[in-house]
């Protein structure tokens, strides 16, 4: 995850709505919850799914 993206994630977690990326966080969180509730979900993949989705929604690209 890029440094700027990770800093925005920390800002959202600490301060709530004070980030311009709160919508990206909420969309990534909802999609990750849907994945976690699916029959094929792997516990170890859940944080990775969230990270990749958040990065995708904030930058427009996913690395790796």
C-alpha cells in the first residue's frame, strides 16, 4: 500500500469523517464484509481484500 494511502487510512480510523477518502473506506469495508460472509472466504485473505479495495478506490489502481 502506498504511503499516502496508508496515511489516509490511519486518518479515517482516528478521526472519522475528516478524510476525503471516507467514501472509499466505506465502499471497501462493505465489499470486504460481503466477502467475509461468503462461503468461499478465507480468513487470512480478509485484511488483504480490504487493503486492495481501499487502495483501488483511493488511487484508481491496485498494486500487486
